[in-house]
């Protein structure tokens, strides 16, 4: 059976659509306590609440426990005086040689080998909280130092090997950090301790990830890497709190910022953890093709596993529909344009290749562009286009014959489109903190090697860099290691004259060789001046430490003049070797003159021979946003799967997608519902068994927060066809 679904139009009828209350169900939640309690005390705490039971108790990662029970009972429990927060258990997913060179890894080896001080991560232990690790891989077996499986609750953290549910993610991450064989990781002699918190298919829960952090703290690892996450942009989720606790206990915590870009507000937990190092993804040096058509240039994003885009001649562009075999009857010798959805990228590419196509362009079926991976390498070039570009090309080839050529140019240090952006909701903190290469990263997988992309690949570059810094400076604290990376990072931009915003890239792309050799440390390494109040003066303390053996002079540069904004900095001063000083930086804003909602940039400090750039952020006025926006629905990448995405700027107490008869406006059912949804992007798969009978439906996408409900309405059509 085959299902077809498409959005027809936007509808704003005057009739009020009434949907029933969201159905209630059992919930699993994490309870964070204000102070430690024994198991006996916890059991007494929950005893008044019928049907509530304890699942796990945490002492290291946080003071608290996980419970299961009705939402009402859990809500009442959260009102107890000694309970700090109660959070529903969220789902977490795994996020995906030249890159080591770009971040200064080879330079580290060259400089310190010359000084007879080999920096390879030796003596440093890195915990990898992920899908497990193939510890039999020839490039990893000498680095493996044991681990724990928090999914099956044993001591064997091997990747899932079951057919159809097999995982590779943790092994790929471990290889970027410390592979030592055919591939060399950033810190090839660091020890890897594996914590399998994500099971078959790469999914796991808050509970499992917390248990892994708890075990990593007990094991006293030096660095912990979490290349996993969700789309919940909140600073106080349990995993973010647990990573802050790990840092307090001396562990450097590194987390992927997420793959939900390019919109702002998309950074997700645990990339929102204040004390962790949140990592976005930049590009290594890449050869990027562009389509030249009728004098215009369209950027192509090659899919991982694509053949070479260096085509030597022009090609006719042909319509390939959805990339099914029946859509590709007239593509011999042509470049074929295919819409995303229904089939995987690999299935589309193989069908086009079998039909004689010379190249494939897959354009998005949701707004914006995308990056992707092919399951198997292809000999013909396969690339991705933004939805807007694809729609324009589709119209052109419908009207007349179109011939295109490809121009290939070299790019480096661009922010990956998929890389999640900040800032963090509520705290207005800059996240990610830094970026590192996360596109086209070759690393280990069970049975071999594969190139993948994602902030998942960027984070382990930073974890490996932290291992090198920790080896060089064993007395530096996690905050100082974070400062070394951020103080010496290189701010990047889409072109030499324009930088990305600080809440998109943090301090910039890491330079580990510069971080190891820095002679000054500035903490905190990014400054948040918060949100405007009646007091238009905001002050923050900055600690500056001279780590060198020489006396150094320090002087702040006056930032670029912005109308309505003024600064006060301390006068120039000197610090003796190993001496530190706290100074006050003051920002003054005149709201009658300064009219922007967000002000960000870099404060520049001349520190001896170095220039340190410190990102900052100030918010004058929180944008007046609706409760729900940006709904889109499209085919998934496998038969029977469909995807929707929606943006909830303020989160929602209740969220749902309600279906109505478009003629009578009678309620038919819910396509999806959720309660207690955090701020940010919500993306989910809808499988065919969740879809209603065929027909045309009016869809009401609603979000309720603090008693106010906003909604969007769309008309959709669902059709079933027998094959």
C-alpha cells in the first residue's frame, strides 16, 4: 500500500475549531532535589502519591531520582518544598585527517615533538557517552580502557550489531578523538572509556544518559563527550544540570550543540549546559560545486559518499520526480532533479544511476537547505539543494529545455547550515561556545571507515583538543581549558567582511595549537549582560590570569561605536608571572536611542603579544512572538514515514495537531499531541499507522502557554493507493 500526502493551501476560516483536551497518560520524569536524600527518604517522599514508583536514584550527576506515574501525581510531587525541578524524560538521539590539521592538531605534534614533549593525549581518559564503541576495531583497540552499558546494564558497551538496528555513531566519535592506526585522531594516545547510553537505532532517554554521566563521574574521567541531544532549548534540563555538576567535580564536559540549524533558538540540551563546552559545526577545506544556469549561480551541497563534482561538460537538467524508478524514464546522460521524501537519498541515487543519469540533485521538501549521507559511496555526483532553489529549477525545466554547467570552488571555515544556533532561552547565554569541523569527517565505524557530518563530529574534535591541553597543563581547571580554547578561537564568517553572530559561532573555530601555547586566560570566556531592566547599566566581573613566565601588559580596546551603547573598561595594567586580577566591565544602554532587540559582538583585550576576543550578548527586549509558528509537513526519507516541524518560541503547556472535517468542522482526531514542551524547534516523524483514513482534512496546529492559545491552520490531503 502506498500513501501520498501533500499540503494544499493555507486556510483561515471564521469558524472556531474546537478540539477536546489532550488525552492523559503515564509519564516518566526526573526529579531534581535541593539537597541529597537517602533511598529511604526518597521512598517516604513519594509514598503519598498513589501509583508513583522510583526507577533510578542519582547521587553523582545530580541529587535526584527518576519516577513513573500519572502527570497529575508528578505535578503534585513537584510542589514539595525540597524538590528543585521535575522534568519529563526526553528522547535523545545520536547527532553524525584534514580536520585535525585545520584545528592545529598537526602543528601541535610538530612544535612539541621538536621540543621533545610529545602531546598525544597520553595519560588522559576521555569518556564517550554514545551508542557504544567497537573496541575490536584495529584503530581503537589499543586505546580502549573499558566501559559500561547503561541500556542493558552490564560492562559490555559494544555497538548495537542487530540487523536493521545496528549503530556506528559512538565508534565514529571515538575515532575522531583517539584513533591510532590507519586514521589518527586528535589525541591518538588518549584512553577511551565507552558508556553506551543510546541503544538500537541510536535512541535513548534522559534516564540512560544521566546514568552514564553518573558512572563517568564515579570513574573520574578527565574529559567527557556527548555527541547527542534533543531540540529542547532550556538551560535547566536534568542532563544540562548534570554536566554542570561534572564540571564542578573536575571533568571537562563537551557537548554537541545540535543539528537543527540554521534558525536561531535551535541549540538543544545538553548543548545548553552553562559550564560545558557546547560545539557547533564548521566546514573543513572543501571543494563546493555551484550550478551555473542562465548566468545565475546556485550552491550545491555534496552528500557524503558522492562522486566527484568536477564535471567536464554541460548537461541537460531533467525532472526526476521523487526518484522512483518510474520517475526516471528519460534521464539517460542528464543531470536529474529529484525532490526529497518517500525514498532514502541512497535509493534515489541508485535508481538515477541505473537509469543512466550523470549527476543527481536532491532538493529539500521543507524550507531551507540540508546536508546528508549516502549509505554507500556512489561514482556519480550527488548533491543537495535548498527548497527554494529546487522549486525554481523545477519550474524552469517544466517550461523549456535547460542546460547547466558546474563550477567547483574551494571553501573553508563556513558555519554548517545544520549547526544549531543560540542563544539559550531564559538565560540569554551564548551557545554554542565554539565551532569545529563537522562536515565530511572520515573516522572509524564497526568493520571499517566512513565519512559523516554533524555537530556530533565537531564535538569530539574539541574533546580531543581538551585531552591535549590537559596533558600539556595538568593543573588547569575545566573552566581554564574552556577559556584557552575560546580565548584563542578564530571568529569566522560567510565572507572576509562579515562574521557570523556570536550566538551562532560562539568565540569561533578552535585553534588547539594556539590554545596550548596561550600566555593568558580570561574567564568567563563569553559575557552575558542579560536582559534590559530599569537599570540601564550592566556590570560583569572578568578574571584575567597571566600564565607566562614574564610580566605582561593588558589593555582593552574600545569596541566599535554603536549609537545608544557605551562601555567602561579598566585602565591598562600589568600582571606578573602567574598573577591574576579581577576587573569590572560595564555596559550602558540608552533604550531611547538604541533600538535593536539584541546587541552582540566581541570585546578585544590586548594581552601581551596576544589579542583575545571575548564574545558578549545583551538583550534589550524579548521579541513579541506568537505561541506557535513555522509549521511544515513533508514525506520522510523512508516509505511510510512523514516528518513535521514546528517552532514554539515560548514552549507550550499543551501542543497538538488536531484534524477536522473541512466541511462540517467536526473534530476527527489528533495527528500528534505533547505536554510540557520546551521552547524551540519541535521535529518528529509520523509513521503511516498514525495517519487517518484517506481524504482532505483541515489541520489545526495549536500551542497553549499560561492560559493563552495560538494556532495555525492548514489544509492537507491524504490519499491511499494500492501499488
